[in-house]
């Protein structure tokens, strides 16, 4: 499989823009806007170029490249510390129970509260795979290679990490959650708000959103049904996150109500279980794995057939060619 993960470059702009137009909305981290994508790539390049290792406000943009054609067919992003440029808002779903002695009954009500609990955490996001490539495990390569990057550059990331999954979007591109809650205060459609957020950030939420808790019983049935539910296309991503030890803890996106999955960074399966080894032989191994090599701008990852030996690691020739490896090089790897 001639695909590799590498750092995004400015010349990838057109490829990213074409993919952004395919997302179908609700994908804030990949806006179909060239100036915004250019700003992301510039910010990412600054992060890759920084040589100090402190936990700062960095963005790393990765791409999935077909090695044979040079075409970029997917992308993903890593935010090292959210909530620095502007507040990072979530809704937190909680339950308030109250008892009436006169009625001899206890009433429980669910509430949504606007919070910034996740500020300072790291985020994995912006994962998008071209529709023509959604087979052969390329989505898993995009997703899991990020954790190998985190392990390789661990001081740059926080102790908590999360992923926001896109929420329910209807056939017209609208959001039942937005229409039932925030849309009533902002006088704009979900598509307008989502695009504005992608370009300008969500400070307008802080300026206009009511700060008191919202009782979910006051929302429409369709809005309530969307709370904490991923978009149908995101269910596989949710399962992958669960396999990586992420869990849903009642935090939802303020725009579409999609679930936020959270984990301790060092407990993420691919971070915790990844290994390092020197390549002792170029030959076809028995186990399929994701391997990575290099630091910052030089980081690359690909699938490989490996075998763990007493004197090092065997990897297949195609994988070695994909990311330029030779006997004696050190790789980080995690079995698929």
C-alpha cells in the first residue's frame, strides 16, 4: 500500500481545499476557505519549525499522500493546547435531582451548561479521508499515526486529550441541535454559524450565548435526540476512539451537539503501547503494523508488515521505500 503520512506543506493547499469542499458542512477544522486553510498551514509550519519542547499553542497538520501519484488523499490535525487564542467552549450535560416531600416524588432534569473545562487540553481533530479512499484501513492510518507523533513529541502535549465528533446533520445540511438551541439566539443558520466559527473563531458564542443552564426538556424532541450522538459517518471514528481508550463524559459540541471523547494522553492505547526498535532486516514480516520515523518536519508514517526479532525489527520493502528507511534506522511502531 503506497501511502504515507507526512507533515503538510504549503503546496498541499489546493488538495486540502478540494477535500474541504467534500466535507458536507459541520467540519470546522477543515473550512472550504483558502485564506483560512493558508493560515492553518502557516501556523502548522511554525509548529513544525519550533525546536523547543514546551507545551504551547501549536497546530500540526498532517496529510495522507499517495506515494506513487503524489496526490494528497486525506488529512488530520493535532492541537497541542486549546483555549489559548480564545476560550474553548463546550456544553456539559448534567442531571439535577429535586425532591418534593408534599408530592413524595423525586424529579430529575437534564441540563446543558456552557463550560470551558477542556481548556489547556490537547485535541486530535480535522480527520478527513477522500471518499474514494475509504477502504483498506487508510482512516485508521490517519488516526493512529497521530498518536505515534504524540509519543515521539510527548512534552508538547497536555495530560488530557480529546476529540470532537461531528454531530447529527440533516439532509439539508442543517443541525437539529443548533436549530433547537443556539440558533434561536443568533439569528443565523447552522451553516452560517459553522462557517463563521471556522473563519473567525467562536468568541461570538461567549458574547451572545446565555450563560445560565439550559433544561433539555425545553428543547424540541429532535434537538434532544441529537445530544451526544455522532453523525452516521462518524460512528466508525467513535469506535476507533473507544478502542484507543477515549470515552464520552457528557461534553458535547456547542454547534451540533456531537459527542466529545476524552482520554488521559498517556493512557491512549497507541501512545501507551507503541514500541521503538532498530530495523535489522528488510523483508516481509508476519504482522501488520503502523510504523513511524523522524522528528517534526521529518516525521512520516505508513503501514508495514513487520516481525519482531531478537536483533531488531523486520519490515517489508514497500514500507521502507514509502518513508525512506534502511537497515539500522530506528522506528516507532504499533501493531494494527
